[in-house]
């Protein structure tokens, strides 16, 4: 028997074995890690909210600064800090509502987009204070002040995108 034929048989057996056994192994592994694409636990663009927000840090003149370049802190970290504060507030409200329910009272838990501006400003101040504490030279590089800007994006009834910018807070050293 030639060496080429001698190698061909094990390779052909391996290839016959591979497709269905490999697929079963992948399915078992995916089930163990709870990831069953295309039937996934994590929806991909099932639907979009009609509104969202983003944040940016601006200098004294209100123009956005290159936060990542100047500090190494990504703006997504800033949004996550805000989001964690919102989750904490929502948890506090949920706990208060549960306690009120035990007393026979009714207390509504606000949605994030219903939080008052004063609360958003307080959270924004905490975030900017953290940023200045970790990067004390930053305000000097940005005209002497830092501003945290909140931008609401929402789809109007006519389908057009509307953008509303609000200055949450300002820090001057």
C-alpha cells in the first residue's frame, strides 16, 4: 500500500467523523455557557427605544474635549458611572416602594428618563469631581473649567430625530 493511501484513509475517516460530532460538541459547549445563537439570551436589535441619551465632557467654551486623549478615560466610562448611579437610585426607589406597599401605601418607581434634572446634576457633579480628582490638570487644559453635557436623543412622532443638549454641571478649580 502506498504511503499516500495509508494517510488518506485516516484523514477521510476523520473528516466523516468531524462534521456531526464537532457540531454536537459546539452545541453542548454553547449550552453550558448559556449562549445559544441564533436562539440567544442576548437580543440583537429586537427593537429600539424611542429615546436615549449620551454624555460628553466639554471645556469652558462648551465644545467637547478629547477625554480619551487627555486622560485615558473613555467617555463610555463616564456614561457607565452615570448609569450605575441611576441603577442605585432606582434600587433605592424600589426598596422604598416595597416598604410603602407593606404599610398599605403606594409609591411609584420612576423610570430613568423621568429622573429630575437636580438628581442628574448631582450625579454629574460627582462624576466631574471624580474626573478632576484623578486628573487635576484637566481643567487647566480646557480653558479653566469642565462641563458635563447631557444630550437627549429621541424620535418624534413624524419619525425625525430630535437632539436636546443640557449642561448638567460645571467644575472650576
